[in-house]
C-alpha cells in the first residue's frame, strides 16, 4: 500500500473531501486549479491538519483523528518538493542539499550526497546562492534536497511546470528513474495530462 | 578633556549594558508578537510600547516605584542578591534599557515577519524540530533586524535623559551620562565650550550607530541578491 488517504478538510469556504487508496509506485493527483491539490499534499506532509480523516503512507499511519494521531512534519519522512522550491536563501546550494541530509537518521539513508549531485547534474552549482539559479536549476536542487533527507515517500507539486521542454523531459526521466530504481511511493500533482499518462500508475481526481 | 572622556566612557558602558540586557528579551517579545496569536497579545504589545508614548519622567517614576530600595522588585533584588539599582550606573542602564525596548522590538518584529513561514515549513519537512527550524532559518534570516534593533537601541540609550535623571539621578562619574552632563553644563556659567564638545561627541556617536546599523542591514540583504 503506498498511499491511503481519507480526509475532510475545510479552509474558509472551500471544502476538500478526498478518499483514495493506491498500490502504485507513482500516483498522480489531478484536478482543476484552485481545488486544493497542494492542500492535500500539505495535509500528507503535516503542514495542514484536516478536520477529520486518516492518512497512511507505505503502511505507516501519519494522521488519524479516530486514534488522535497527528505526527509532526519532521517525523513523517516526507520528501516534499514544493511548487515554489523554497530553497533557503541564506544558504549556498551545497548547504541547502545537506540541510535534510544531516538531520536524517543514518539508518534510513538510501542515497548519498555524491550520487544525488551526479544524478541531478548539479555539481557545478554547489557554491552558488539560490537567488542566482535559473528555474530549472532551482527545481533540481529542491529535488536533491528532498532526496537527501532520506524520505520515506515523495510529494511532487507541479515539478515540471514553467520549465522548457528539454529540462522538463530530463526531469521526467529522472522521476521515472526514482520511481523504478528507488522504489519509494511518489505522489505527483500535475496539470499536464501527458505527464500523468506517462508517469502514473494510478490517477486520482480531486473535484 | 579627561572629564569629557570619562563621561563618554560611562555613557558607552551604560548603553552597552542596556542593549546587552534588552537584546534577548526584545527578540523573544518580537518573535511572540510576530508569530503567535495568543490572548493578551494586544495588551503585551501596548505594554512594550508604553515607554515610547508615556513621558520619560513617568517611566522613571514607575521604575523608582518598582525598583527603588523599598519597591517590590528593588527590595527583593537587594535582599536576594545585594543588588541596588537606584543612583547607580546599573540603574541608568536599566532606565536606558526600558526606553530602548520598544524601538528594538519594532525593528526585530518587522524582520521576523519578513521571514517567509514557508521556509520554516520546508525545514520541518526536512526533519527539523521547531527549535532547530527557528535556529537555522528564522534566526539567521532575521539577523539584519537584530543588528538594526541593537544599534537603534544603542543610539536611543546614548540619548536617554528623562527616565535616567528621575530613576538614577545625576551623579558625576556614576550616572552622569552624555545628555545629563550636557544638561549640567548648561546650568553652569562658563561651560559653553564643554557643552559644545559633549554635544558634538553625542551627534557623532549617534550618527555612527545609525550608519553601522544601516550598513549591517544592507550587507545582509545584499549578499543573497548578488551573484556569487
């Protein structure tokens, strides 16, 4: 079982009701913009708290109102690649990459710093400040930072948006490799039908 | 000249102690007011700003009531630790600290509010507990505000007059800081030159503190925006 989500969440006028179970390695969450896809990711990562429901990933319960369970974000093991990347502006690229790496329990690490740097082709960026990176570079560093925190699962929020075709293709190949070689559950939020059809084993629609 | 220098040395000592005392408290208050919603927040905000709006003499009188040798805090401090503040340079530092607090809290609060909460959230998902996320994200990113607040507080402390003369009195060599020495000089015939010298020193020190604070803020802000 990779993702098991059943939540009721209300933010102001907007209500989110979503329930799905996915056994697939890569699950896509689609739906019109403004419907609350990012909010669902925030609920899974522990950054937003649904009024009611249960969230389990890879067989481990993270949130369950019935049981009074609500793990803190730092204990959920989410590798969250935010749509706006959120690199730390006061740390150089290398320090950004090492931020989560240093905090990860050593027994849970499944990929090394050198491997991630090579995998993402970001070796030449390590000494740079985040403000000096292009959109594609920023995205790759954000993915690297998430991978190095030894996540138990990945949450990717529109990772290919606003990239040129070549960069998007390279990143998609990368996500395919993560999906096939690293075998950790991935939840992908996307607008693009083509991306979803290509990558996802299961598509969940949020209305 | 030696007279002037001892006044300057005393003023610097008083202001440095005042800022050192206030810095952690001001930052904690700024963080609370910027990041937490709690009952009494408005009241706390008003209390912090009180010295800014109340006449300094009244603040000095309140300090006298609270920290005087018979006041509740003053009596306790003397009984427990043998600390007496009234008519001492440490009392002048306390008066300066209370007067500097609102300015320091304001500067720091603005810089904490300017730190994007979403960066703190990102740190949490990467495995940082709240305290670590604070120490590695919020604190360093609000550093320019801390520096600016400290310098502003320092400049304010250098200029403190009303609360100081009320609470700590005007004792040469003990509590006679720059503004008090200037005031005393004005009472004496023939001290015009001394008053002028002290005033120039005051202006130079205050402008220096402001320029340093401005430079610190620019440097911290510029480092990230520039290439390499």
